[in-house]
């Protein structure tokens, strides 16, 4: 199934790109986080693993 994903470099939380791909898609050195309907995610945002949302700052205060 084709879905929207945030492309994030391994060991980081910075979104380097957003892509549309099959759920089995993989790219070396990166992990994908699905962007669910109603969730804002843009390149340059930060992923908070604790709540699953994306923020404009790495302190997770601006969404």
C-alpha cells in the first residue's frame, strides 16, 4: 500500500524529506515514519518518538 512517510537519517530525529512510497520501501541509512492523516510534517521538522508528532524545534514546543 502506498503511504506518506517522513524520511529521517538513522540516529537522528530531523526530517530530511517527505516521500510517498510502498510500505516495504527501505533506504540505507534512513528510517521511515508514516505521516498519518491530519498530522503536519514538513522537511526540517523534528520527530518526537514519545508522542509520534512532528515539531518545528528540537525541544518539541512548536508544532
